[in-house]
């Protein structure tokens, strides 16, 4: 499907998205961007590389350096970012905040680099460079429940739109941890409240949280029952401390905000890979790299084919103008998993209408151009997973 490649010459675990792959990726980015904007996130952007001073401050240098790409430039040491959080914490820290300003919500499609063992690299699912639909919130402790609820709404939107099976787990305080008893109890209680209120089935993984905070993790299940890491909501009582983050409370004192790390897809690359499996390459119309292909029956119909394609220029449409039989063109469109084929011959040209085939049925329907356009618009805009069939 020409979606992506990983090549020897460009390096291991470093995926290149080809135009059709980037088209799907862009739809995924836009989908998340809409959710983020509705939920009050502001987009930020940070570079791919930082001085290691930042990684010392965040703690990554002592705990994570083996998995990082670190190099010297002159007298300074730099590292490619394995996570986006320290950059976002540095942005928050650059300003002073009042309790009324919180929550602050930053979002970034942030590329990160992690030096996995070469032997463990695999397709898009285990790579050196990947992008997280990352979000970091800086909130007051009393805002945990409301914010986590909002994030769960966004995750639910993702699960429903892509029609995904999933499992969920709440991981609580491990033996070694930072933060007071009070903040841990308060936070875990609020996370449980959200899950209980929604009547969600979840696994309780006691003691399995990170040392810096409790978390809710999702795992997707694909069409053949494999499990993939998915969305995550993670509270953090450590990084605000390391970065000296603060806000002025109602009492005029300095307080430390709670940080939340959250991702709706997790890694775009892994999510993409999972969707390819999940849909068996047959992306729903709104995601399909090529949405409509016009097949002229003979060269006599080529002009009309282009005229029809122009009518559908709000979609990703191509004309198959190869010198080939209709049967072959239909097969090629089918193999390329194009959702809809428009067939135009002398009859259609004379009547000014079209014949349409979809990839799920082996049937052809004569339809009017405007009626089919309305059908396509509805299927795309409602981001349906299943097509509604033309005869309905
Ligand atoms: Zn983070």
C-alpha cells in the first residue's frame, strides 16, 4: 500500500512515511487535534534535541541514559529527547502562575527517540523514532478528578471512533515512591472515582504504578487477538518537584502543581500499525489514502472521467487512465483497497451520471453524481468504520 518504509541506508527503526501513509497519519493527527482543542489544550512545540542539563534535571540522565542517543557538540553534551515531558515542564516553569490559571494543558505531536536493542526492532511497532500524541497538564490537586474524567472522555471518543476492543488497568503506589501519603491516597481515590462513576471494567494492579504516581493504562486488542499498548493517563508528583514548578494559591503561598502525562493513541506508529491489522488494510473512508477512483471504460470516456473526478475534488480521487481493460482496473482498485470505484462508459457519459462499486459488494449501482457525493460526505464526516451500503 506504499504507506511507509524502513531502509538500510536511512537507518534501523527510523520509519519513512510515504505520501499515502502521511495522508492517513495526517487524518489521525487532525482527529486528535480536534479533541485537544475542544478540551482546552494549547499546542506547543519543542526541538528534538536538548542539552543534557535538562535530562539531568528531569532524572532521565541517571535512569534512562542507556536508552538515549547522547552526543557532544564542542564542550556541551546533548541528547535526543526520549520523552516530551521535560520540555513541557520547562515551558510551564518559564512563567508565574496563579491558582486561577490552572489547569494548564499543553499538547504536542512530539517525535521521540529511544535506543531499543536492534534485534527488537519490528515494523512500526518497535522503532527508534516515533511520535507521541502527547499532552501534559499542570493542575491543582483538587482538579485531578475533573481532568482525568475529561481525558477519559477523549479516550472513549478514540475507542468508539475506531471501534476498538480494549482492556484497562489502574496501577497504584509501589513500595518505592516519591510524594506524601496524603497526595497518593487523594490521587488514587480520585482515579477510582472516575472509573467507578463510569462503570468501567478494569484490572486493579496494586503496587504497579510508577514511583512518581498512579496511572491508568489501556491495551488494544486487534483483529487477531494481539495486544497493543494504547492510551495512558499518568499522574506525576516527581517532575514538578525536580523542575521547581509552582503556582500561587488562594492563600498567597507557593504550591506545587500535579502533572498529568496523557496520550490518546500512545505512539502514532504503533497505533497506525494496529489500525492496519485492525482494518486489514481497508481503512474507513475518512482515513483511506485514496478514497475514490474513477475508471473510464475506454479512452473515449477519459475526458468525462476527469470531469467526474473534478466533481469529487473534495475527496482524494484519482483517475485510472492506464490503457487496460475495465476488469483489470476493477481488480487493481480492489487490490489497492480503494473504498469506492466510479465507472464511466458511453451510457454514463450520455446520461451525465455514474456507476459506482464499493469494495465490500460485488455489485454496481447507477447513481446520480450529487446523490453519491452526499453519500460520501456523510460516510466521511461521520467517520464511520462500516460503510452504509449504497442500496440502503
Ligand atoms: Zn510525559
